[in-house]
């Protein structure tokens, strides 16, 4: 089982990559994919589980852990700043999907009505 420091180090290496990918996609007005959200959530859950597994020593006792915790905190704060934009993207995508669904339903109703008149 990896140590808490190693778990945080791994998360701190992967989370910025995910966040950078979202920013690149955001500039192109693309929607965050479910796979991206699942990957980020998995990283956060794994890191959180590692942090809850044992008490965190006071700051200064383990400088390596302190450094990884600070990096993790910065990553989570960066994510927090991005969440409103992600939320807006998801709301926009939901509205687009609902519009498409309404168009498909209208087309299906038209097709049913057309069959009845033939």
C-alpha cells in the first residue's frame, strides 16, 4: 500500500494535468467529459481516503508531507475556482440535450401522425 505522501504525490501529479486539459477544452468551448470528471473524482477520493486513514501530524514534523499537502491544497483551490465555469458548461450542455430531445420527440410525433393519415 502506498504511503500517504506517495498517494498525495501521485494525485498532485495527475490533478494539474486534468485541470490543464479542462482549461484547454474550455477555451475551445468544449464540455468536460464524464471520463474526465470520473478521473478527477477518483483522484480526489483516493487522496481523501489516504488523508483520513491516519491523523495528520503537526506542520513541520514531516516536511515532505507538508509540501505535498500544500500542493494538494493549491490543486483543490484551483479546482474550486474552475467549478463555476464547469457548472456553466454542464448547464449549457444539458439545455442543448433537452432541446435535441424535444426536436426528436416532435419528429417522432409527426411521424406517428403521418402514419395515421396514410
